[in-house]
């Protein structure tokens, strides 16, 4: 529970920090003509870069959200000062939070898939609705504009009540989803939406450009983080993969320990219970490796093999932590999910018999440290691999050096 709260705070640190920093810097930007000119072009640059990267790496959810923000920004700034501005402003302030929340809850299906094309068509359909509103005149959206929030006789925001409620609901919904899924993208979506609400609240082209640029920057960070995850993190377990391990090895000094961790009898388990159960076992083991003590860093090497790196630690200091890890994995039963059992865990009294069979998962560990005879990281890795072979030969479920 504590680790989940800490991770949620970490995930929100970038969007919330970006918003607070942007708000603090706004007076300086506003008073500098050169910065003000740059601000007017910043949304186009940031959204262009983010859209290009999202397209290149097929990140459909963020791509569609970026389109929503950009189209809304272009509409509001394009109609600024014109008679129809109130209609466009009201429509954008309502549609932006609705669309952002909608696209945030979509699964990644690709941009040019059948569903992706339908979503792309959904955006111009809304533009058509706004155009029809514009043709009908301001009366068409007057029901959205009634009851503007006020304090005494002073209006504190030009946003309609419905828009304020939608923005609040969307930000709260995305934040709650971020806490539940631990998704950085959801946190960034909430932060970008809050930035867009600020821009619409101030209701001037310069301020709207500034806070829209902040929203674009937050979503650009979300795209870059996803690119990093695709390159460095193992999709199944969420642990850093071989590329990250290779870079970690380059940073190691003259004192470190490597440990190879192998799931015992994994092939037989896969053959008996299926690959889906095997994937669950790998995630199960990875959850323990992620929390290894002693300053260790966990990586997935491939198949059922993992690597633990202990920078600045000798073998003597590392062994107690490896033993503790091995005991924790062996001591926690792994629950096999029955074929007729849904992914949602039912109450105990309604669980079907045989659907929660427990099996014991064990690991073998081979460890080696940097020594005079092991001059390179490759030498240490080979020594750890030999130690792993000895652990298996001695009966598995043990740590060998």
C-alpha cells in the first residue's frame, strides 16, 4: 500500500510540477515581449513534435488526445474577437474534457486500424456539430452558458458551469485511474487537462497559448516516457530489459556482484498449465525481484532468467539478501487461476472448487562478484552462470556461488 502511494506521487510529480512551475513563471513571461512572441508559437511546435512521435510509435490514445487539444486551441484562437466566439468557446470548453476522458479510457488499438479510423472520423464529426451550432447562433448553446459560477456579484471564471464540472470530473477520473493502474500516461493526461482548463479560464489568446503549450509539453513527456518503456522495459514483467542491463553494466565500477535468477522447472510448468499461467509466474517472480533488498537492481534477461545487479557490493554482503529473496518466493504460494474463473477475484464463499489451486514456485540463484580473476563484467557474468548451474545440479531452490 505504501509503495503504491509513493509511486502515485512520483507519477504525478511531473504533471503537477510542470503546472506549478508554469503558473509561477507566468508573470515573467507576460512582462517580456520576446517571451510572449515565443509563447504564441510554442503550442504549434510542441504539439507538432508530440503528434509526430505518437504517430511514429503508434501511440493512439495520446495521439487522439493531442488532436483534441490542438483542434480546440486552433478553434478558440481562430475565432477570438469575432461575433461567433462565444459559441466556439463554449463548445470547445465542453468537448475538450469529454474527448480527453473518452480517449484516455480507450485501449491502444493503433492509429490507422479500423477503430482508429473511426476515432479519427469522430473528431471532424464534432467539428461539424460546432459549425451547426455556429450557424444556429449563440442561442443554440445558451443552455450550456447559463448559471456561470460566481462569487457575489463578480464572475470568477468565464467557463460555463457544465464545462467546469466536466473538467473537474475528467481530472478526478484520470487521477483515480492513474492511482489504480499506476499509469504515467493517465497522470499526464490529468495534468494536461488541468493546464487546458487554466488557459480557457483566463480567456486571452496569450494565456491560452501559454497554458496550451504547457499541456502539449506534458503530453510530449508522456510520449517520450512511453518510448523509453518500449525500448528499455520488458513488456511482460515491467522490469528493465536487456538493453537497460547492458547500459547498467557500463556504469559498474570495480566492486559489484551479479546474480542470475532462474525459475525452477519452468518448462514443465508451461507444458502442464499453459503459457498464460507461465506468464503469470514470471510476473509473480518479478514482483519479488523488484523489491530485493541490499541495493540490488532487477532486470529480465530472457525466458525464465533474471539478473540482479548489486553495485558497490561484495558477495559476502549480497548473499543474505539473495537468501531472503529465495525464501520469500518459495514461501508465498502461487495461486493457479481456474479455466472457468474470471480475472476478477470473487468473494471466498462463492469461489468454485478447484479454481484456486496453490503451487510452490522456487528459484535457483547463481552469484559472483568482481575479483582479480574476473577482470571484466563478462567474466563475472560467466562465473554467475556457472554458479547457477551448480545450484540446479545440487537440487534447485538454493543460492550458489
